[in-house]
């Protein structure tokens, strides 16, 4: 197995008086989709935010490639090639769709070919290019959030529950888009509670509970092992089918 | 993702929604019309309206920086008035040096003197803003109570420094020769200086609007006001942006200080803290973080203060507070509430 692109070793994160991450060990291999599963409150979102530097780990380290990134400021982590699609989508509703995309292309002008590809992946981006992002529907905002993350080539994209609250047709569309994105050799760390969606695109899987990783391995192995599924479902997945 | 089942759709804005959205903009002409009806005499109304707009523009100049500083980083800067005062005193010193340019009745020389005084005041207050942000504000990010205390402390220090440098007495600041007196149009008299104040305020507002809407820095400021965390996650250093905004806001306060000093023709070490009550009211009326709201709020305050001072001088004392109460009862978060993601 090649060197992991992202490694978390013994990461602890405190938010105020709460000890949320309690020693997370996670490896995200380069290429493909790693899915982070777990019940509400297990620490999935905190894990992504800790990787992004939005919360500082109180202990442990986060390595991205050969570099230690825990302790760096969020903009410096982003500039190393990590994009973040937060659970609340983080859309700038006061700006137009075009302005949202323009800001996401932090390194310079948008690549026209890449933008065309994105518009083909997410048609509403083109349709509502000059509209205020605040007037988009929930699904369209989610598409914009993912589109922003991929307007420039990134080595790793952290996506937090992209299907939450969306209609089945939009979920299918989002899954298709992520599958196409995966084919571009972009590595994705995906937090998802929709197991059907997660298992359809995930290559590797990690399951969290109580601020720790309780299982990590190939998605195929989890899907083929009814006993393991039963064990993990009992712990973490049952409520999220 | 070419699934035909996801047809993009967007709700059309109804006329009613459009009116509600635009209503704050209409408040200024509505107030002006109400003023005309109440005053009756068109000449007096023109004079008072010009005075109100000039006052509003100057308050806007002072308040615009404060509202963006608050919107972008949730920083409550009670020391903002210090920049107004320092700006006025620097402007006074420069105009005193340029006495040879302010005394002759030459429009060009007089305007050049005012412009140089303004630029000097903006440079000094901009640099002072840099020091203020690094030393006083930076250690207390996210701690509102401490921000109030330390920025007030900064204001007191600035006032005392002004006493040390310029002395404790109030200073008379006379306007350059050609900016004194009034233009008489029909029966209405409009002070020349007020026309200059309205022009500068309008240019500044249009300039700020342009920067905020059409430049990358402006987009970042607007995005940062809404969701600073996401701006950082896109790779931008918001603290640097904030420092830039803080310095710009301080420089604008310095500009406002020169304008206000020339308007009042008297400057004191506490003029900044005195005007801050009005500035805070305008920022609150407009919606914390909203430049457009701040502009409209400032014009409303300026017009109302002048109309009521003419119609009912005793009511004038509470008219601004009354306006704030009415607007907050109508829109509790101000005329243009800024959507905050956090």
C-alpha cells in the first residue's frame, strides 16, 4: 500500500469544556473516496474541522503528505491543496453564484475548461451564474458548495454530509458528480450518514464512535461482511439507514 | 449530472417583496417629503435638507469604517472616536501650516488645502489604526466585554495625548475663504461647505459601493462579513484583510474628523467621543455590518435632526434616539440586516 495522503495520529480535540475527539487515528489513502461513518455526535464533523485547522487539536498530529499541518492556520492548510465543503455549505448568500466561484479560485482566474466541466456536472451553476446565491434552493446551494471546492485542482476534498436534507433525485445527481470527481484522481474524505450512497462510491471506510475510530478498512469488506455490518450497525449505523 | 429530473427553478420575486426590500431606500425621500409638508416653506426646506444631507454624509463617513469592522470581525470598537478627533487635529495643524492657501479667495487653492489636510489626516489615522489594531484589538478578538473596555481605554489615552500635543483648550478651526458663507438660490440659502460635504460623502459612498461590489477585496470583505471561517477555508488570510479594513475605517474616521471639525468650526479632544453616540445609532439603524444601511441611516439621522431642530427644537434632542427606536421596532436587526453564518 502506498503512503497515505492524510494521516491523523492520536488526535484529541477539545471544544470548550468538551473532549470531542479522543485519540483519532485515521489514514486516508491517495486517490478514491474514504467514507467516515458514525452516529450523530460521534465526532465526524469535528474530525474534518480539525483537519482544516478550524479547531486546533489539543494533542496528536495531522500530516498531509510529508508535511505536518496540525498547528497551521486554516488558510495555510487550504493553500496546501485541501478544500472543505462544510455541513452548512458555507455559501456566501450575499454574493452571486459567479462571485462565489470567483472567490473559490483563490490562486487566480478560473480555468474556462474546468468551469465548463463543473457546469456540466452541476447545470444550475451555469443557469444561475449571475443570480444571488441566497436565492438558490438547498440542493443547488450544495452543488455550488461542491463546485467551489473543485474550481481549482485539489489534492484532497473534505465533504461533510453533502446529501443531508436533499431530495432523492438530487442525492442521485450528487452521487454521480462525486463519482465523476473520483475519476479525476482527486482524493475525497466524505462524511456521510446515508449508507447506501456512501457504500456506492466509497473505496475505504472508517467508522467513528465516541470520538474514536472503531473500524477502518475497505468498503467492499464491510459490505460483504454481514457480521461486521451488524456489529457496526448496532453501534453506529442503525439509525442512519 | 444531466438528470432531467433536476430542473433548476427559482421563485420569482413579487412586486410586494421588491417593495419591502427597497423600502429602506425610499425612507430618505419619504422623510424629505414629510419634512416639506411639515415645514411648508420651500426655501427653508431646501436649506434644512441640504444641511441634513451634509450632516448625514459626514456621519456616514465616520460610521462606515466602524460598521465594516464590526461586520467582518465582530469587533466593537469604542475607540473609533479617537480617530475622528486625531483626524480633526491633524487637519487643523495642516490647514494652519497652509495658511497661505486658505486665506486667499481662490477656490482651487482652498480646495487643495482642504484636500491636503484630509490626506494627511487619513495617513496619520490609518497608521494609528494599524497600531491600534495590533496592540489593542488583536489580543481581544472574540471577547466583546474586553473589547469595549480596552478600546475605551484606547480612546481615553488618545484624548490625553491630544491634550499633551495640542493643549486642553478647544480650538477654533476656520474654513478656507471660499468655503465660508452661503449660496443663495432663490430664497434658499445653502452653505457652500455643506455642498462640499455632500459631494465628498457621495463620492465616498459610490466609491465604497464600487469597491465592495466590483473588486476582489470588496467581495472578500462582503464574504467575510457573512462567513469569515469559510473565507479562511478558501485560503484567504482574513486577519490581514481585517487589518486592511481596520486601517481604512480609521482613515475614513480621520477624514470625517476633518470634515466635522470644519463643519463645527471648533475642535476639542472629546469631539470624537461626543459624535460617537450619533455614529453608533447610525450603525445600529443601518444593520451592523451593512454599508448601504449605514448610508441610509446616516441620511435619515441628518435630515431628521435638522427638520426637528427647526420645527420643534426640544424634540430635536430625542429625535435621533426616537428614530432608532421606531426602526428597531420595525426591523429589529436594522434596515439591512447582515446575514451571519455563525
